[in-house]
C-alpha cells in the first residue's frame, strides 16, 4: 500500500518516468533470465538428459524459487551490496531531474549491453553489466558537479569486484580438479566421452545432471534475483525516498529502535570502549526523533528546516543516522582489539534491530523480480547455449564435464550468497566448462575463448562509459 500512496502523491512526468524505470528494471531481470540461465540448461540439453523445452521450464521454476525463497527466508544482503555501490545520498541530494536521469541511464545502459552481447551469443556477466552501469552514473554525476570521483562507494566496489574477478578463476580450477578426481574414482568410460548420436546418459548420471542443473538455476535465482531487487530498490529510493527510506510496515519498529540506541550505549559503557562522537550524535538524533512516536510513519508529520531554511526530509535523515550507526557497528565488530563479548552484543543489536529497518525489500518487488527472472529463463536461451556447449571446447560436452562444471558453479554461487557477495553465474560456469575441457585433454577453442575473455574484460568499462554518456546526454537535455 505504501507504493500506491506514494504514486498518489506524484503526478505528471515524474510518474511516467517512474513506470518507465520500473518497466526497464523488470526488463533487465527478464533479459538476465535468458542471458545467464542458458548456462544452467546447456549441460542437460547437450548431454541429452532433457530436451530443450522441459529443461528451460525446469530451470525457470528453479530460478523463480531461488529468487523468492532465499530472500523471504534469509534476507537480501546481496541486493543491498548492489544498492550500496552507489551512495544513495546522490539520489536524494541531487535535484529531481538528476535523480531521474541517473536511474534511467543506468537501466538503459544495462539493458542495451545485455541485449547486444546476447545477440552476438557471448556469455558475458549480467553482474558486471549492472555494476558497471551503477559505477558509471555515480562517476558521471560527481564529475558533472565538479566533485571528482566521489560518487562511488569505492570500498564496496572493491569487495564486489574481488568476488566477480576471483570466482571464474575458482570455477576453472575447481571444476578441472573435480573432473580429475571423478576420472580416478568413477571408471565408467562413457562419462568422459562425447555422446554419439542417439546416446543418452545412464539413469544415475541423468539424475545427477538434473540435480546440478536445478542447483545452478536455484543458485542463479538466489544471487542474480537479489541483484534485480537491488536495481528496483535504486529506482524506488530515487523516485520515492520518503516512502522507501525506512521499513514503516512494522508498528514495533519504534520501541525496538529506541531500545537499540540504549543497548548500543550500554555495551560501550559496560566494556569501557570509548563511544565515537559521530556515533553518539547519530544515536541522539534517532532517539530524539523517535521518542513519543507511535510508528515510523509518524516521522512525516515532523517538520525541520535545513541551514537554508528549506524543509528537511526527516524520515531520510533518520534513515541516514541508522545507516551510519549500522556501518560503525560493523566496523567495531571487525576491531579485534575490543572484547569478543562486546562485538557479539553490538552485532546482535545491529542484525535484529537496526539493519532490518533500513535494509528491506517489499514483497511485491521480491515476487515481481522472481517472476521476471523465471519467465525470462524460458525464452531466448539458444544463442548462449550453442556458444557454451559447442564453441568453448574442441569436442562435444561429456556427461562428466557437465556434472563437474555445474556442481562447482552451484556451490560457488551459494557460497557467495552466504558471504553476501554478487558473483557471475556466466563466468563461473563458462570457466568451469573450459576447465573440464582442459582436464579432459580435449582442449579449448582459442578463437571463441579470446572473444569471451575480451567481452568479459570490456563489459565493466563499456557499461561504465555507456551509462556515463547516457547520464551526460540526459542532463544536457533536461537541465
């Protein structure tokens, strides 16, 4: 209901741009479905475990479940790693035209690159595409305002970049190693030979391949689905900051947060750790504005003026104080010079009281993203499937190679979920296929691999440049 309340307060072109932005964001996730998930169905199709139609339907359902169940059960940390790449203050501090252009530029840049590489049959990373587009508009906005390159959260970008760069290397090495272990322990020759016309794998191999296909699809949904949710949250925060600053749907949030401010202070006093001045100010700000309120919704009734006499967005200011508090507690938790009990107490307060107030995904965003990803999986997969199965290695994909590559990909992506990092399904699985080709002695096709590596290398800078150019063009047009 908060969404429709916010829509009711908008009008004219901002409302039109909002629905265009939401449509393009869902389109990005739809394209992600058939662009990335082709990797998951490649092995079952090319080993003749399943025919194409049931394979993509099965993968689509597993993508839907992965996106839906992971977030509903365990939170959306990966989604917020995407949101926090772009300091969301930019969307609030900028004038409304700049915020609209910023969101639309990163959306169109991502969709254009993904469609272009899909048309060429290149299995590039939708994760790199999205992250490059976010970095591009952040940098372009800062340069436009003469602030250098401050428009990007470089610390978070470094964390995300490390995961995206290391995961394909991990996929290549581990998939190759797993296939070598399989060759030593499973002596069935048919596992390591390309299937002949009409051949189908043994029943137990089919079960394994179906399970690994489902595992990769579920893992892709859990990780890439959250990236789509992060993209939609950027849209909602950019267009409706008052309504999506805080989770206003739980009436117990006010007493919980007031209790949390006291608990944080008590922990610092109990363990005789100096309370940082900035944290002290944020705790006072939150407590002072929440005291006496029935719910977070009531923050809208409190009016304040900034130094220029303009109305201040109090709900957003409280959100920012909680965001800084959350960040400071995480920093304190990494300080091994403080007692372990102190760090554990702060982390409990952060995870149960503070983080859920500012890191939340509306249910309609979760369901809509899961549907877009699942439906997208069922169309347009053939171009990428042919590249992965026929053009990476010099021989046809074998049963053993398919099982090894997919098992490693699924495990890598699920592990990334646990450490809250976005990784590329495309890169992990394609690298895994290449690794198994090398381990099997069949070799890889140098021309195709060079094209894929070049596309991988270009995706991040190309999307940064494209998004930056679109943002600059938009600012020139709208002022």
